[in-house]
């Protein structure tokens, strides 16, 4: 199902869900929906999981990720640098990361817990 179709479906099934969470979920489902039907019951990682798993060994969560403003193409271009080319993620995971990050970053300063601001 396309991202647009997922947004419509989510709006129908969960009308109280805000636009940002709806867009984030629709982008995720449009990429993984065929895999989500796997009877194992495990969903693949989403963009947040990928960022936490792959970015924090080198970057600060706060300044290196949460405060970055980029569009989808900008987040995808991160993987063009020599250091980031070595990260072992699939093209599909790069797309999930870019979609999630473009929709959800930067965070508002007041939404970041003080202990994570450094």
C-alpha cells in the first residue's frame, strides 16, 4: 500500500492520531507492510530504532541527531560520506531512517529531557 493510502487508512481508523505520528506511521508501513505479514510477529526496526542503534556510537544524540533539520534527501545524503558508507544497513533501512528523521527532526528543545541535552 502506498504512503498516501496508509495515511488515509490511519486517519479513518485512528482519527485522534495527530498529523506527525500519522505521517511517521504511514511512511514506515508503506515500506515494511509486506514484511509485517510475516508470521514470526516481529516488525523490522523503524527509523528511531535505526538511529539509536547506528548513530550514537559516534554522534551525540542531542546535537548530532535530535537538533538536525534535513529533508528526506538530506538524511539520505548522510550515507554518502565515507564514514557513513560503512554502516551496515540495507537500502530499505536507509529509506526508513530518512523518512522517520525528515518527519520528526529536529525536536523542539523543550521536548528533549534535560538529561539528554549536551
